[in-house]
């Protein structure tokens, strides 16, 4: 159902080891697919997985325009591998360690790509945050988002709090995080957490359709537009108009060969 693509090229470029990291990486032309591939552990995420995500981001083949993040099996991801708990000691440089983990999630917002999370079943903690790191979320009707960190005495620290607030607003974000409750498909769609809800067996097709739509527009214009949109909330109207002009001048010059 999911395209497997040019795995060998991806391995050559990245040298990844899916058995050690629990991640599979495939490239097919302009589309890259990252698969969390430890379904027997509900795609629980390890430090090795987060390092591998960073490595994939650093080595993403230049032709890639769309990155699909998906999980094998019944759940997108059950969050951090609970066996990792306790391995970060208070005496160590925790800030640097967490910054390192966050790098694996941050690059998915790069303006030159569009990232799509294809989410089925549970997306808990780090799983929810990985989905939030993507530009778009297409979800199956059995999706269960849960920000469980506060229930475990922790905060969500894998770059998920900002996109959550941007998407659903502060009050809903407080409600979702501070109760650690489950958000199901209908609510996710209503809140803007999901772009589309489809039956579970149509998830791959829905992602394929969205990918084709995204690839149908000009790449340089898409990159410039994403940059503009990403900066919009941080700018005044006047500043945003100036940013639009600056990007458009570059586009017009490029289209006229100069
Ligand atoms: N870490 C390690 N192993 C996990 C795991 C996790 N997060 N989640 C599930 N597994 C393992 C189970 O231990 C089980 O392994 P065995 O077969 O060897 O016993 C296997 O995956 C299947 O699990 P279930 O039988 O529980 O599967 P299920 O489909 O009935 O339930 C689930 C799925 C609801 C996700 C449930 O497994 C669950 O609640 N898991 C824990 C979720 C969790 O608390 N995650 C941490 C969130 S906090 C975070 O991610 C961020 C942070 O930095 C703190």
C-alpha cells in the first residue's frame, strides 16, 4: 500500500540502520517517507531514533519536496520508550541533551519541504509531538492524540507546545495538556489538529493525494510562500506586506531569468 521507493539510495546517502533506530527511510523522487518501524512496541521512540531523525534531516536529498512521517502497525507512536526513563541523570548537561533531541523534530518545518504526518491509532507524548512537528496531519478515524507528559511529572519538550498553541489556541492547549486527555478524530478535525480524517485503510491513499497536490505547484514559489506564512504571526501587517513584496520581487526576477 505504501510505496517503498529507492531504499538503497536512501541507505547509501544516510547509512541508516533501521534495526538499531526503529526507523526506515525511503526516497522516491521528490517524496521521502520516514517510517517508525517498531510496531511490536507501538513505535516507542528511543534516543537512537531521535538521532536518526536529525541525521535524516541533515542529509535529506536535495530533490525531496515532501516528507511523509508514518508509523507501522496499530499505533503511530506510543511516545518515548519507557525503558529510556531514568537514563538522563540530573547531574548531566540536560539542556544540551534535550536540545539535541529537539533537532530531530525541528527540521520538519523547513520551508523548502512540506512534511505530512500520517497518523493512525495512538499518538502519545513524543508521538503527538512528532505529528505536531509536521506541517500537515492526515489522520485515520481511530486516531488518539494524548499529551501525556504532565501526567508523568514532565512537560512536553520535543517542540510540540508551540504548534499545538498555534493550531488550537491557548485555552484548548491548556485543556489538552493539563488533563492529558485523549483527543479523537472528530475533535482533532474540529480543532484544526487534523487536516483530514479518513477510514484507516484509506490513510495511505489520502496522503498520496495530498502529496500529488503539493507537488503540483512551483517549488521555489512554494518555499517562498511557506517562509511568508511561517513568519506571518510574528510580524505586524506592515511588516508582513514588506515581506510579501521582498519575496515577490525575487520571484518576478527569477521568472524573468534575472
Ligand atoms: N515504551 C516502551 N514500550 C512500549 C511503549 C512505550 N512507550 N508503549 C507500548 N509499549 C510496548 C508494551 O510494553 C508491549 O510490549 P510487550 O508486548 O513486550 O509487553 C507492546 O508495546 C504492546 O503494548 P500494549 O500491549 O500496551 O499495546 P496496546 O495496543 O494495547 O496499547 C498503548 C497501546 C495505549 C500505546 C499502550 O501501550 C500505552 O499506553 N503505552 C504507554 C504510553 C506512554 O505512556 N508513553 C509515554 C508518553 S510521554 C512521552 O512520550 C514524552 C516524554 O518525553 C516523557
